[in-house]
């Protein structure tokens, strides 16, 4: 039982140290800054609005939100889950 508890604690410490980092950028004049994703944000997204007003962004996201946007007409969204992949 004690071994299981120690294993769980070590796993939590390792997981907490591997927070996802994504490029963050919105619209014109976009400079890629790096954003450390909050708990629950498990994907990076890069989205381009192909209809007026033709905006784009890059940021942390949930995979659910990203996949929903990628299936939305007028939006080209790419989802990924490694550091700065967007």
C-alpha cells in the first residue's frame, strides 16, 4: 500500500512539472509569445478565420474546443499537443 502511495505522489509531481506551453498570438502585428497552459488546457490551437473579418489566433486550448473549432465552417483550426507546436 505504501509503495502505491509513493508511486502516485511521484507520478503527480512528474505530471505537474510537464505543463504544456503554446505560442500565444492574436490578429495583426502578432508576435509569438509563449504561454504556459492552465490546468485542463491540453492542446495548442492555431486558428484562421477564412471569412470576414479574417482574424487569427494561437493559444492554449482544450482538445475538445480545438476539435469543435476545426469542424466549424469558416475556421481553419489546427490542434496539437506538444510544446510550441502551434
